[in-house]
C-alpha cells in the first residue's frame, strides 16, 4: 500500500528538509520551463539559486487566480503538451475557467495523496464508499474515485444528483461511507425522509465532506441527521483538487499534506506573514506537481494554522475550517462577515432548518446597509400559530446582532422553498437574481 504513514509522522526538521529539496527542484523547473514564472522571478530579481532555506520562499512572487486566466489554457505548462493525460477545470463563473492539467505522474501522486487522505479520515479497505461528488470536469468525482480505489475500498461512483436512487443504493449496497458536499449530505437526509427511509438506520458511518465552507453547527446537524461522523476535507483545482488537507478522527483541524504542499499564511492586505493561531489568507506552493506547478498561490481562503503535533501522532500542520473566501466577505455597515458565520448563528437557534440564503446588493460590491437572510423554518414551527414564528424571527435577529454585531432582516420561509443544489451550495445571491 502507498500510504506512507512514516511521512505523515516525520519530525518537523526532517519534513522541512524534504520540503526545501523539493522546492529548490520545482523552482528551477518553472524558471526554466515556464516563461510566465521566469518573467515574474526577473521582476522580483530572484533566481532559483536564491532559494536556500524555507525563509527564502518569501523572495518568490505570488501567483493569483488572474494569472491562470491570463495564461489560459496552456500558458502555465511546465511539460510538453503530449505529457498531459487528463485535464480538469473549475466552474469559472466569473470569466474564463481555470484548467488543471495532469501528467501520468500527477494522476498517480494525486491518487496516493487521496488514498492517504481517506485513510486519515477513517476510511479502510473494508468500506463501501458511495462517491456523490460530481464526476466530470470538477476534480471532486475522479479525485475521490482514484484515491478510494487505491486504498482498496469498494467504490460506488454515483456522482451527484439522482438523489432517490442514491438512497436506494445506500440501502442495497450497504454503503458505509458517503463522500459529497455538506449541503448535498443534507439533501440526501431530507430526500431519504421523504421516502420513509431513516439514514441513521443504514450502515452509513462516515462522511468525508468538503468543497464548500460549512460551520461546526452544520457538522452537528449532518451527523445527527445521517447518523455518521462527518469529516472535513479541503482542496482546490489550481493546486490539485481534493487532498490538500483533511481532518483525522480527532476533528481538530485539517492535516495538510505538507510533503506535497508548502503553506504560508499572509495578511491579504499587507501580504506580510501572519503568526500561528491568527487568521490569514492561505498561500500554497506545490512541491511535486509536474504538469502545472504553482508557486505561492494566493487561495483567498481565510484560515488559521496550528503546527503542534496532533493527538493522532501526525506532525503535519493543521489548518482550521475555512471561514470563507476573502472575496465572499460581506461588509455590512462596516462590519466584516462571512456567510459561514451567519450560518453558525442561524443553526444555533431551535426551529431553524440548515437551509438559508443571504440576499445582498452586489452593485455596491457587497457593502450594504441592509442584510437580508432567508431561513427555512422546521415543519412544526411552520404549522404552529403566528406568534411562534414572530418570536423565532425576533430571536434570530437578536442573535445575529449580539454575536456578529450586525442587524439583519430575517425572512422566515416555508420548509423546502430554498433551492437545493447537487454540488456546491449557493448561499449568497444578488437581489436582482431573485
Ligand atoms: P471553484 O473555484 O469553481 O469553486 P474549486 O473546486 O477549485 O472550484 O473550489 C475550491 C475552493 O472551494 C477552495 O478555494 C475553497 O474556497 C472551497 N473549499 C474547498 N473545500 C473546502 C472546505 N472543506 N471548507 C471550505 N471551503 C472549501
Ligand atoms: Zn490528527
């Protein structure tokens, strides 16, 4: 098996040695083979020889999402095109999509990383793993598929959607692990109930969920409704897809695969390093990617880092939940707030379903005086007398105010009226889209 547990538990000093060796090699690689990087290095007056210690990383230029767009599709390749065996892409809702090309070596490394990732989350070769991440251009489907097969689990490649059939398959094939977005896990539970099936009574025991921000409250909700342990997993197309980091069963931050990904945390405004424990923007350098290595990619994801060894024995740095993407941040009367913070407040309140929509006025670049939040109420509250609804609304308003310091208009809506999506949930909408 490819798990290489010794790597995950290697002393930090040894890990850092491995990282710097791999970094030096990669930096040389992109400098020689990718004109974009050569130019960027020249602008910063840095050459591969300047990279001798981990601290030298700071000398290198950042890469941003726009660089991928500007060089679309093949401008960032570090190998001849015939070396490419697969190409994925991210959704690209704003302008040109971003592509992720893989060599055979990349596909193999990714499968190894994902096998290890799934093992960390608690999956074993005895498991029947139903993979409800979308198959296709999205990295989720195939990323999980290859990793789970390499680990030796029995993979059921359902992809997203066709929810009723998913429920039948969970029952018939005795799935023990479900992999999908957190929001789709809730749709599975809801659909199952409509069919008269209680997922808690199936063999499902574990969910490896990610690809979108979700709160601790959402985790509790999912665990209760599906009768599973829900584990958080993180990744992104520009870097590799799923497999950048994952929680172990201790659920105390996601272990980063630091033998493949070198991370930094910066203040998104000043670009200065942020100390451990504090929040900042995650910056990732790939150490082993062949087709499209990335130097100092600014993810825009806001997290904090914890380098302390974990109870599980792994020495790999842990990252916190992603509060949100820096570009998802809302500014309400001067107060910065992420959709997932609103989610955690909502879900603390009894009588509320984990389905909500945040309505903003995008014309004003997320800065708004008025924040409106639509929340589904549970069936019993909804069928109760008006007074109860009013009390609930008031409670939500005051919780938002006292916890987040923002006043919001709360609109309670009937159960099952907010649109469900099979992949990533859309939490923030512009008023004009309604
Ligand atoms: P797109 O940009 O089209 O959404 P990706 O699938 O590459 O395409 O999305 C990666 C992004 O998804 C990450 O940068 C991060 O913002 C978000 N994401 C992925 N996993 C998680 C997670 N576990 N928690 C929060 N956000 C996540
Ligand atoms: Zn751990």
